């Protein structure tokens, strides 16, 4: 996979589950042995990620009334599974819920691998651009490229102006921005704006 633990935002991307929902699952201790805490970081391992997607499957397929009844058995069933075949959860004497475990895991793995490749494309080396995020093997800064993409700059133009970049690196830039949102107020784009008035207000003389 390239890496074994991921941030909440990365887990959100891999599972397709909102960040708020992932944090709530951690807060409610619904991911036994799936959460890794390092300093102030909340990280998830593979077990935690799989539990998230399996629980999402459970919520989509059975009513809220039935969930508490089957939750304990459900968690027990998935804790030991990774690439195991599909399995069943019995909801009653005649009702059985089939969990397509293999298809779910393969879907998670595809997005995990995409994230791993993107992670590998961007580095922070103190000896290169003072440690700012750059594309691996280049001195090209990531954030100016992200801003250009957000403003609608065509990929073909960026690749033309930056021969060291590739389509994979541009995809990595988009994912990096999604995984590492910048804090603070967004910069205002003042292009094309005109003043509402050209009137000049004279300053009063100091008393």
C-alpha cells in the first residue's frame, strides 16, 4: 500500500465518507483497534478504514431499529477480515444480510493506492525551496500549481510551461490540496473588478 496509517481527511477520501462522520466514529469509539494516536494527531490504520466502509454498508442496508441488535456481531465478523470472501450476518430466523467484502475491500484498495502514488509525488525537503511542498525530483512548488488549476489553467499549458511535471503530478497536486487545506481566509481574486465610484474624498486638515 505504500503507507500503513492515514489522517482523518485521507481516510475520508479513501472511504468516501465525510470528514465529520469519520471524526464522529472516532469520538464514539466505534473503531476498536482502528485508531492510532500520535501526539495530537488522530490517525487510522487499515482495520479502522475497513470498519468505516463496512459500517457504512450496514447503515445503508438495514433500518436504524435493527442496527443495535446486529452491531456487535457485525464488528466481530469484520475484525478478522481483510481480503476474505463475502460473508453473511443473520438478522433473524429467515433473514440473512450478505456483505460483499471482497468488492468493498478492492474499492478501498484502489483509492488507497491512488493516494499512495500521489503521496510519493510530493516531498518536503529542507534543502529544497526551504522545505515547502515541491514535486519530487524538481524544484517546482506545489501550491502555485494548485492555484493555477483552481483558476482554470489548462493542464496542457502547465505541462508546457513546466516540462518537469506530468499528468500524475498534477493529479497529486489536486489530492494534496484536498488532504492539506490551507488555513485562514482565502485570497481574494480582484481581477476584473472595478471601483463603484471614482470620486475622491479630500482629507480634512488636522486641527
